[in-house]
């Protein structure tokens, strides 16, 4: 298939191009932390010379427990994200969970993200696509990669071709996810840029009873495996002190280790993309 690409906020994204990164804390905990992480990530990715989109959720609507921290909400969260955008000059992506959030979110965000649990919600996907903004749709943990074809068709049905799909693992028994690297190949064949979610792929959903666990130690392994397949981008949740994070700490990358994690992956990506994969009969 001919490599496809799409124009994001100031750069081209494609499975055959140098990768971009969607990175930031899982949730907006407070304005100070968000600015700390955004500023340091902006400096790191500028040094590495790769595109960067800042990610943080204004509302985590799918927490394991009713007592889980959800974030500041739509209005306050978008205000904080807007400040980050103006201060650091970085594009933004965040999750939307309801059609009622789309209009306000589209005024601030550069990319709208559809969470994995909601990737089959037709009204949400179509309404987000109708904004004309790029969409990042996460593949549901409950779906095969080829089952994302109808999702792609929903977005394109309203004339929006600005779509990428994110792999974040598939349910494997109870409280566990596994990544089938063939999934990346299958979704690339749908003619869209594919992103690998390095951190949610090592999540243990509900693994701590009232919260999700995670296996951070496997992030470098899976990240390099995805780079060996060749993807358009990588998704990372990052926190200065994951042990104190209010959401998804067990599978977050420590801020101080981001650059050392990414540098060898970029080298591997460049090597892999020097030549096309052979087609075996």
C-alpha cells in the first residue's frame, strides 16, 4: 500500500516518516505540574528534533473507582491546556468522552482523542470528525485490529481524512493486556498513520482492585518492538514522580528518563525506515 500521511499541527505524520510523540501526564493534576512537564518535554523533543504534541486529560471519565481522581473538568482543564499552548508553543491533544464536550474542546485542542473504550461510539466519533480536526482513535482493548476498519469508515463518511489509530494492547485474560505486533501492520494497511501507546500497553486494568496497576519495566521492550515494525508515532504518559501520580502512575514514564528512553528508539526507527519491508508470497 502507498504510504499515507496527514498534516498535523505544523508537521507531517506518516508510518514511513520520522516519528512524532504524544506525551504528557495522564490527567491534569494541577497547573504547576502540567507546566513543569510540558516545559521539560518541549526542551527534550526540541533537542531530539522530533515533533511533539502535549497530552493531558481534563477529565478521566473511565476511572476504576468512583473515588478515583478525574481531573479539573472541561472548563478549567481547557483553560489550563490553553495556557500551556500559548506559553510553550506546543500543539495539544486530549480525550473527549461525550458529544457535549466537542465544541469547547475543538476551540482549544489541535487533535481530538477518542478513548479506547469509546472507539465504537458512532455519535461521538462522527461528531468529532465533523469538526474537521485530526482525530486520534484508540483501538479498543476488546477489538481485533481489522475491526477498526468500520471506525475509519465512520470518520471518512463525513469527509474527514485526518485520522490516526493507536494500538494500546488487547485484553488477555483478567487484569492484563498483551500487544500483538501484527496489529500495527494490519492497521497500517487501513491507510492511516498508526501510533503505539507505550504506556497503556503495559497497564494492568483494575489490577490493584480500586485502581489499575502497570508494568513500567516492559515499556522499553515494547517501544523498541513497535519501532522495529515501523509506526508513525508513539504515545507516552509522563510524570515527574509516578509513585505520586493521581492516575496511571504504575505505567507512567518518569520525566527524568524520557530522553534516555527515546534516543535509541529514534535510531532504530531510522534504520528500519531506510528500506521497505519485503512482501512474502
